[in-house]
C-alpha cells in the first residue's frame, strides 16, 4: 500500500472541520468545557521578542489551564463514555477518572484536537485511549487489512506494550482491535496482525516506518492520531520520523499530543499539526511531585558501591539509574555478587530479555532493577518507593523523569542521589533547576542514614502466580567476555 509523502502542513493547509461535525473555536454542541484555546495560527506573525512565539504562547495557555479549577466530574458516565466501556472499567476496578482524564475527555470525545501536559503515571493513557475506543467502535464492521483508523506513537517498546495492555481488554468491550508494533520483536508476527485487520496501532516510529515501506501498513484511513510522551521522542531524535508519519495521515483527522514539556521541538509539532487544540494541564512542567522525599548522599568513590549495595538490600522495591548500557550490566552484576537480587534493562537487550527483567521486577522476584534513561520510560510499576541516581542525570528534566518512577498512584517515595565530592556542586545546581530541596548527608558504609534507608520500604512478597524467570542478560555479541581455556566459542 504505497503512500506518497506530503510536505508538513501549515495552518492554511488544514481547513476548519465544521462540515464533518467537529466544533470550531470554543463551540461545543454537548455543552462541555472546551478548555483553553491555543492562539489562532493564521494571524500575521508579530515581530520576534522575548517571551513571544508559539512555544511561549502555548506555555501561557498551559499555565492558565493548570490554574483552572478542576471539573466536578466523579464518574466515567458523567464524561459520556459508552456503557460497555464503563462496564469494562468497573470490572478492572477503575471507578473514577483521574484529573487528566476528567479534564481532557469531554473535548476528546467531542472530536477536538487536544494538547495535554501530564507526567508519567497520571492516567493519560486512558485519557486519550478511551475517547479513541469510543469513536472508532462505530467502524469495526468495516475493518481493512493493514489500514488502522487509530494511531498512537510512543518513544519506547516498553511504553508501546504498556499502552496496548491497557487498551486491549477495554477495546474488546467495543470490538475494537488493538495491536502494538515496535523494534526488537519479530516483524513477521506484527505483519500477520496487520494483515488480519486492526483498528488501532500503537507503535514506535522506526518500526512503523519500516512496515509502511514494506507496504504492509497504510495510514491513509487514520481518523485519530496520538503522540504520547512527545518530549521524550524529541530527546531520542524521533521527530523527523514522527512528522513523516503524521504527514501520511489524512488532513482533518483528530490529533492529540501529550507531553511533560514543550521544548526540544515539541512546540513546533503543536503549531504544525494541532488545530485550535483544547489545552489542559494537571502537572506543572517544572514542579516536582510533592510526595517525594529527596536526599543527596555524598560518598567517596571507593565507598560508593558498598553504600549502594547496603541501601539496595532493603526489603522494598528499588530502581537505580545509570548512564550507559554497559554500566547497567556492570552494576547489576556487582550488586548480585554483594548478595542483592538485581536485574538490568537497557537498549542492547532484545524484547524478550527486557520483558523478563520487567516481569521479574514487577512480580517481586527481583527487588532491584538497574536501568538506563531510555529503557526506564517503559517501567510502570506503582509501588517503587525508592529511586537511586547512581550516575547523575544529564539535566534537571532527566532528574524529574527518573524520579517520576516513584511516588506514583498516590503513594509516597524517596529519591536518592549519590555524589562524589567533586559532583556535589553540579548536583546542587541541578536540584535548584528542578525546584527540589534535597537533604544532604556525607555518608560511609554503615552510616546511620544509610542504615535507615536500608531498612525502609514495605517488604516485597514475590507473586506466587509468577514463577521466577532468569534476569535479563546482555546479548554476548555486544560485549567482550573472557572464555575459559578450551571452552568452545559461542556462535554469533
């Protein structure tokens, strides 16, 4: 199914959609709140000045949306969702909408473009997923092979699987078929799923481009397109692929974009691909989660690993961050030698290895997981009560993204940064940029502060229904390893 590339749309290329039933401007035929409108992009451009331009204006709109009173919505029925979806939610123990869902769903259900700012773990998957399921349910009898009508673009394979896992059981209630396509997994199975016909594809950009180039998928019938964690896709350099894919979708379709921040090219996506979006925010782009306790341990280089192993031996679930793939494997092995059951997750692992590591961590068979920044975007475990920055993050935004893996679903959490003396100044400045106040303590092995943290947390009881699986190991092709004399070589 070839698709001819089209140049990126400008405001003049996107006509108003009143003829198809979509409301223009602030009009809403259902009487629902339409949120804060973005500026009309057809106005003549003003002279450049500090604080001007699309990004600055949308930032102001988001600030106003964040300050707006929360809607008085207590149930999904009040939002106008179909009864089968409500029944499926109830069966899964989901009774009331999260704030981002209560704010965005009325506009999403009305067909408006939506710009939402929400942190990971805020419930944004259902905020865009439920309206998409409700809208696409009407066309399930006309499903065509390789031609989805809904598209969700995400930055990582773990997030693609997590979104799919959340939507599949709810889609079954409306006969809407959802599938995931991402790298690191067999392409043949994904091609077979597309050929059988799907309504919604959840995809990482690179794999979806590959499938389109193989002519097994077409975006020509996409009615709803969603960008989730758009800021992280920008960080990973995916925006050229994202714009290429969006240009393959029909003009006039509904677009929803969710992002924690609007820098690094995200504002240009908003300006180019969203028409008069309803703007909603439930978390400030610069404010930390209030339920996090931030700590900074200064430690000598020779004691760093010992202190880390002492803290990681705690009964609660612990997530450690490092900068490199090799560093993740090395630290996990060092912790294992110290008696800590630790696994590692990073980009050099194939999908099965990564999933085994995540499953072991989520089920409690491995209480400690060492992760790189990229891999951690797919970690969605609610009861992680300690995040450790073993290696310092690149900047305050990475600090907040890493730290956001704890204090989820209304729980409290602790964030610990480990710093050698020469790193303290940079980390202190980073904390200021992140607008967090960290308690600083100079520690050594056996220090009282270390012992207190090492005994903290609710003991994790492994799920008896989940048999222990091997913790993910690196693909030996990526690493140099010593071979015992006389031992046979491994096949590549």
